[in-house]
């Protein structure tokens, strides 16, 4: 375990006990939590992207603001739904955020998960071409985006307004090295292999859209191994990164016990269900005393196989609570997994 980061879903709303009652609360607290996480030695600040929901939806202003307030921490997404994206505009936004951060952007993208809106991407103006699925469209957008961030020409120059230039013009700005910091949120073993073949890093969450009957962490560890094997076979010249997400909730005081004691009983085992028409296996939450969590995570095969652990945080409990949570993990849990503050 080389790096730990937090993953916020950016929820906001007027629910009982919520400390993020407005979108402004969620955004501003996301910035402050990233600043606090960097001071604690945490390595990454990542945000989930959802549309038509009271969650983070437009990540680049948020990531750019964090970049301007921090110096070391990685900033990223987990993940952007590529069905909704204009690939060239996204390439410009991503490069700008990366330049502001000094090359700290780690951009997680994927086909996305079910959204509240039926055919929401079509409301953004994006529809599958004849014979395409939504997944095909997301991969098409991804291919254009990844091409654009390499500096490839994307639009024919008009010599009258391009200083006499001819040929294809790249989007601007460009941020060297960004192309090697794109992650694919793979929900299956097959998509992990596909991502490796294309040279994208692997971001694997707390669910897989398949079930073979083995515990979640073993299935995810198999996914990671298949990814690494495919990466090696593809002959890429740079080393891959692999992250897994976990809900890790240390109980160290009465406040923690009030919020999470029930989760220890309810969410302490894998679950199998159906998502987007597919059988899926969901990983368990880790809740309890820090020494117990360290022992359990050390036995998690996928955590041990990954280089980065993303910790999902209950962002609606506010900055102070989540900074305490991250501090307890960084101080008492992560070192037992081989992590050390950089």
C-alpha cells in the first residue's frame, strides 16, 4: 500500500444532521477536507461524479480550487461518466486543472453507473450512434478524449485565422504526462483487461458487476491480477497504478459509535444484488476498533494487491468529523498495511 486517499460522493441536502445542506456547502467543504487531508499526510482527494442528483456533478472547478490550495496531494475523480462528456471540452478542462496542480491530476473515468435520469446523457445532447450501446458511446468518447490530451490534431486549421497554419490543430492547453494518469473504473474482469490493453490505470470500487461465488475481495484480487498480466503482455513502457475503494470507519469515541455501530452489524459482509440488470457482488464495510480494522484489511486480498486505497467518507458529517476519521486511519490503520506518510 503506497498511497491512501479519500473518495467523497459529495452528497448535499437538508436531511437530519446534514452539515452539507447546500451545493455550496458540499463544494467548499470538499476543498477544506482536501486541505486537511494533505496536512494529515493523506495522498489523494477524489470525488464521485453524478448528474441530476444532489452530488458533485462538475468536478473540474472543484479540483482546480483544491489544486490552488494544496501542494502535494493528488486530486482526481472516481469516476466521470463518459456518456455525458464532450471529449474535446473535457480535454481542455482536464489539462487546465492538471497545469494548475502541477501534474497532480489522477482522472478516473468509465461508462458510469445508473443515474437518476432516464437517458440522462441524451439531455446533454449525446446519444448512441446506430448499432451502439451506451457503453460503446462512453468508450467512443473516451477514445476521442485520450487522443486529444496527447496533443494530436483534432480540427482543421483555417489559415486565415491560424497565422497561416494548415493541417490539424490540437486542443489547448496541453499538460504533458496527463495521458499516463487516466484511470478506467472497471466493473468486471473483462473491462479491467480491456483497460490494461489500452494503457489506462485500474480503478476498482466496492462492487463488481459479476459474481462467481467467491468473496468479493478474492474476485477483485483476481481482476487486479488479470489487469497486471494484460498490462505486461501489452508491453506498455510505464508502470500501471491500481486503486480499490473501501468503506473504513474506525470507532474510537462515542461520536463514532453513535454513527457507525449499526453499520458494523448491518454491512459487515458481502452482498449480492442486481444493478443495471446485472448480478453484482458488493464488498463489505470495515467498521470497528482501529487494530481490528488493520487486521481485517491486511487479510483483504485486493487491498494487498493494489497500490492505492481510496477511503469512502461520509461527507455530510462535515470537515471536522471526516478529518478525524482520516487521521485515525492514517495514524492507526494504514501503517499496518505498509503505508507511510510521504
